[in-house]
C-alpha cells in the first residue's frame, strides 16, 4: 500500500498490479482490490489525483479477467492475446486495453500494426531473454532509437530497463506524437518484487520534469 500511495502522491498517471503467478511481483486480486479501495479514500481525503488502475495479465481466462475488471480501468496484456481477443475483452469488460509488443529490432514494430485498432495503447518493451519464464520485468533495455520508425497513431508507452537515472533521456528520445509515457517495474526495485519508495518517487518526478 505504501508504494502505491507514494506513486500516486508523486503524480503517477497509472498504477499497475501484476496478476501473473510466475512473476515475483504477483499480487492476489483481493489484496489489489483492498489497495484500490484504500487509495481512493486517501485520494478523496488528501486531494491527490487518482491514477488509472492497470491489471497485468498473461493469457488470462475470462473468469480471472471478470473478477478483476470491476476495480480496473485498463487490462495490460503480455501474452499471445490476438487483436480480436484484445478487442473483445475491452468491449466485454469496459476497460481500455494496453498490448505489450516485445522489441529487439525494427522488424518487431511491424507487429504493432496488427493491434492498431484492437488496443487503446501499445507498450513497447524489451524482448525477454531465451528461456525466460515471464514476458517482462527483466530490467533489460532495447534501442529506444528504433521507435523513430514508429509511424502509427495508436498511443504508446515505453518500457524496458528504465530507472530514475535514464528515464528523462528515454523520454527526450521519443519524437512521435503518439508517445504517451513510460512504464517501470524492476527499475524501482531493490530486489525482484520489492519496490523502493524513494526510487518510485524519483522515477515519477524525473519522468515528469
């Protein structure tokens, strides 16, 4: 809860909850919902803007999505969800869809075109190393200059190896009008799954300079 509150008070626009059990950042739905309820109350009492609430899923079933949808504004898909699946789930559960696109080279940007209508936001992230058990959160960057070739209109987020020290440079490198913001996880941790409030606050503040 403290990390969520730190991020919200610092001005984070989105707050994410990982519902992928193989991740060290996995959180039970009930625990995430409790955080959301408490955060909304504190937002009302203290006057800070409530961030949008994102649930991260990897090839999740409809029951799991249905249970989480009532307290989320966005589903963030990191699996093999097809464009049709993204569009269907967004409509069925009245949430916006963020679709992760793994990037190693310019050719991977082509995958984004298939989701131009199906996703509300794209998330360009570093492709996980071979044999990885999870699709993201490895702290590995990719060449941000590759996104200079992105000509799409779908808003996008940048992820992969970001931290408080490099986020300003990463943002400055984005020239597309479709650039929406940045996504971080391991870059504000002292160990996998252990967020550091000071790093979270520094990241948000540097991203918003």
